[in-house]
C-alpha cells in the first residue's frame, strides 16, 4: 500500500538577457542553461519514457524564459555557442598534446568536444530547435506537468499596486496558453514570496503607497486568474494559523470552495509540510483561495546544500575552476575547501557509483518519511521538493542523472510514487484552510534579500514608474488611443514589467553580478520614462518624430517580450 507521493518541482527561470550582453553576464546565461540543464533534462525524461517510466515531474517555466527560448535569435545564438565550445575544446586538445599535458586531460578535451556536439545535435535533430515544444510534447503525453510563474518574476509582496501583481499573473496565464495550448493550473510565486491581505504600506515614503490601505492577498489574485496552487516555504507553514475546513468538495474540479465550516474548538490542527492546505487571508474565503505545497526543508537540503549535500561529492565536476581561454571545466571538486591549484582532474566514469548510492539514500529517506507519516495519521503523505532547475546540470553537472535515478528508483518503490502537483491535489483533495504569514524562501524567510541597504533604492524607481503609468492610463481612455500611441504605451508597460524583475535585487544583494543588474535596472527605468515622455508629447502634438519612432522600434526589438500584452490588462 502506498504511503505517499513525491512532488518534485523544478523552477525554471532566467531574466531577460537577450540583446543585453554576452559573457560573463547576459546571453551566455541562456545558452549555458539550454546546453547544461534543459536539453539534458529533456533527454532524461524521454529516456525514462522509453523505459515505460513516466517522470511525473512538475516544472514551471517563467513566461520571460519562454519568450527567450522561442525567440528567433536564440536558435542561431545557441548553435554559435555550441560551435564556439566545440572549437574551444578542439583547440584545448591540440594545445594539451603540444604542451605535454597528461593523457587524461587530453582525453577530457575530446570528451567535452563530443559532449557539445551531442547537445547541438539534440537541439537541432531531436528537439527541432524548440525547447518549449519539447516540454509541451511531454505534458501533452501526460508525462510531466508544466506550471507558470510571475511573468517577469516580479516580487509580488512589495509591488506597489495590486494591479501590478495581477498583471504579472494575467500575462503569465495568457503567455502559457500561447505556448502550451491550455491555461496553467498552478504557479510558482517568484522567490516563493507571499503576502496576505491586510492594510499594507510601503517602507519607502512614496505616495500613495506610504499610506495604509487594504491590499489583496496574493492567493486572491491567483484565484482571480484561476491559478489553483503555489509553493511556499516550510517556515511560513510553521507560523500559519488554522481558519477552518471545507465540508463540500467538488471531486471533478480544482475549485472546491463550497460550504466552509469553521470550528477551531473541535478541530485538531497540526502543521505538517507533508500535507496540502488551502490558503486564505481570512475567514472570508469567498475572496478566493489557493492550495499551498510546502517545501520539506530537511529532505530538500540534502540536495540544496553545497557544503554537506549530494552535489559536494569530491568526484563531481567542479563548477568554479575553468581553463582559460576556453572556459571549459576539467577538474573535479576534490575538496570543497581546497584552493583551486589543488583541484585534480575530473573522471566522468567515477560519478555513477556515487550517484547510485546517493539516490538510494535519498529514496530511503523519502520512503521512511512517508511511511512514518502514514502510520501516524493514516493519510497519504505529500513530499514536495522544489529546486531551481539550474541546480541540475549547471551548478551540479551530474544533477540530471540524479533525477533519472530518482525517477527510476521510485518507479519500483512499494511505498512512494512520483506525482505531478495537479495529480496530488486530486488525490488528497485538501479541506483544511489556513492563513500564511508574509514571507519568502530567502534568507530569514522575509523580504530582506530583495529589500536591503544595497538594493532598497530600486523600489523608489519601481513605485514612481507604477504611479506614472497609472496616471497616464487613468487620464487617457484606452479606446481613444491611436495605433502609435498604443504601441508606445504598451512598450512602456513592457519596460515596467522588466524593471520589476526580482532578479535585479537578488543579483545586487548577492554581489554576484551587481554591476550588470544595476545597469539593466537603469536601462529599463530610462526606457520606461523616455517612452512615457514620447507618449505625452505624441498625445499632445498628434504626431511622432522620426527620431522618436526609431527609438520606439529599437526598444521594441531589444525588449520584444509578450507581443500578446494588452494595456487593458493593467486595469483589470
């Protein structure tokens, strides 16, 4: 008898980097992710299907990443990237022989050449230049589930207007339909950041946000967009409060709010990351609820931790040490605390026994956790393990193989199955309704990563720009705009959404790409305000200059996300 299911969720996102630099920051982030993460994972999933094993992994792909993966420039960009890596490996091979390097390092150069040739051929011949179509095919076959995410990964709790939050998810659902032929059932909250409904005010003294006013809970906005579930952190669950439970469940629908029953006195509530809960800001559940999957912290850290987790094994490929100028990695971790000069060469054939031992350990931990929960409660355990997709293949080169062995192992487990998020909801049919506190999955489980002494200034620009756009739309009825006016204002809206990306605050906070993030933020802020200036001048003079039209066209080409975007969505 099964005691639980594993819901493995991969968060797949990159900020808009097309046409904004290459190395060390920019388009190389995209091409590296395609080569090291997306194609290897697609290969793993398709290999498993050929073994009659359905992976049942849940993947969210952010709309801004969908736009980049399907952009016409990406196809040529990725082929050139692979060709460059193939040539670099060949150059290393010839140089290593000439310089008298070890036979193994010479062999590794050839190994990498063949590896990049294989990724290039996978992209062209196996997946026909379309990563998105390849994932869509897997979903259409019922092998995986694809979620969505905030359109540009805007940090929902701190955005000034509810309409900004709604725009992120409204755009996400429409973009998802464009690429996957249906509407999504669930979403990844950027940074797992959640805020309930309450009288909110901004930290910065910027009107009108600095005055307390009632805001919608994030779950209410999700419900409005028919997004029935999201992922939260275990710390938020620990600080949650019980509201009540649903007594009527619609077994054929994700919307099962019928006749709520609130009876705290007679209801024994125990918070557990192994359960699913409906989330509401208050007892007024008619405003909308959404189901929370809770990250199981202890189990997930076995994979997340770079110091004590599985990826820290000495025989795995070292991420940081590369050969110049090819920037190819030839060394294994050896010792995570050792100086780079002491790293020894990587042996691809050394990793398989380690992966086998680790996945066996991981599966036993999952099974034991589910079995204990089921024995104590009689309920089916939901073990939710969310990770950034880039962990598997980019940061941890052997990660896709770990997922292969995990799916294969659980396929033969007598106690735990793999399950997509939607399948798990239909199996569990959660009834308990809780309220979550405000927070994220970042440091301290609060907003401190995305609002601190280093990046707090960004919110002044975001708030100022939100207010400016809102005023323009309020005083200019959208049905009276000319075609050119609509183009200008729509591109301004795109720039605002790109400005709202939480990636800029994160990169500034971590110092990993601070200059790049600050420059990108300034560029989008500048483009937004210049486009607003053009709109106001155009609206007054009823004509656009040649220079202004050229600027508009260049901006549309540079930041060409979401051609389906409608100004009317701002007013919803």
